[in-house]
C-alpha cells in the first residue's frame, strides 16, 4: 500500500513519517520529502494526504481515502469523489486559533485599531488629544448581540471567547429548528437581531454567495467578520455595501484572489477593499500559529495511525454536504 503525502512536510512531519516507516515496514510512504515528482505517484496511491485534488487526478487513481490536514475541503473535486465512493477525512485542531483570530479581528475592527495606528504613523491624531470629536469614537464589543453563522468547531470556540464580554450570542446551525432561539437555522432572523456577524462556515454549493447583495443590504450599521472562505460572501456586493456605508465595517481573513507563489505581489480582490477605511484586511492566517499548525499535523497522524492499527476511518466528511 502506498500512502502519499502531498502537503508541505517540514522537519517535524518527516520525523513522524519516518517513525511510521519503522512501525509499518510493509507500507510505502512517499511525498515531496522523498521525490520532487510526488504528484506523479497519485495514480498508485491508496491513501493521500492533501487539500487539493483535481477531477482527472482522482478519476485516474485507485485512491480509497483522502485525509485533508486542515478543515477546508472545498479544493477537492467532490463530483469525482462521490463517483468513486472515496472516503474523505479532515482536521479541526486549529479551530481555537481561528476563533481567536476572529475575535481579535472583531476587536480591531470595532476598536478602529488599524485605522488609528495608520494615521498616527503620519502624525494624524484622533480622540482626546484633538478635542474629542464624536466621529473619533470607537465601538466596544461588550454587551453586543453577536451572530455566529456556523456553529461547528470554530463557532463553538468563538462563543466561549465572547462570553466574558457579556455578548448575547445567537448561533446559526443548519440542523437547528427554524424558531427564533439562541441556536437557530433562521439566518435572516439571526442577522437581523445582531450587531456583529461572524462567518465560520465551510464553503459548499449551498453556502457559496450565501451573503448576497440582498442579504448584505439588510445589514445596515452592522459589522461583518469572515474567517471561513471568501466566496461565501458575494465579492462585488460586499465592496459596494462597505463603500456606501451600509455595513459599518468588515474584517476579512479569507479572500477572492491569492498569490500563485511566494514572489507574487497581488491584492486580495479585483475590488479596491484596500482603499476603504472601514475594512481590516488579514491574509488568510486564521489558523497559522505554531500551536495551530502542530495541532493539525498531530491530528492528521492520529487519524492515519488509528486506521493503520484498527482499520477505522475517523473524522469523516459527509460527501453530500461536503463538510
């Protein structure tokens, strides 16, 4: 059996893989750590550790199981996965880090921290030192009604962080009753009640453009924080409601355009979000902490080793729901 690692494997990953080789000498373990042409081995692999596989790669292979070493599984070709009845598992060990980032982004956005920092670097003052103009006030998160759209691992961790601030938290979960409640499936009601809206959903065919122009227009005076995937929020509509002041502000960690390599300089959208004062930009680093990345690595090996010992595939993703 060939187990193929197509993710980035640093020294710690290689150490763990070498330990597996010693424990399971009858199994072949390959990846970029062993060959620069690792991707050419997909056709022979039964288990692949990766976040991205194309239709062609899946259909021409004998893969039985894909382990995604992170939460997001939207870069896989699900049509091919369903067609070949491949099992997919994913990892959630960095959920607490992503939740912390979301919380920090909310504090930065409502507190106007980035805006005031940027101005003071050019000698422009705000607040008491220049006569306390009312337009210089920042907003506190304390006591606000907050909507968390997506009460999975990240949403649950975020809810814990908001509790000491006395926030009234409304969670939106697809499987919850439609009735108005602290946990509901009625997204529009939950958003209407809230002053701050966090998006912590996976990207699926159902959640793509979930926040469209119509929904965003109804969010006058509210704050939006997105740490899930950019395409859950309509790109043009988001820019328009921020530019015209419908939304009070947005803090965004997940985007629409990404660099293709380490040397490419690129803005995160075809729209000029970088020119707006009421936006905090973050380069999709919600879970990118030492604790978070180590946790994902550890969880990946836990999933894999449990299978090698017992034959059980854990952390399964629902192929119909795609999360």
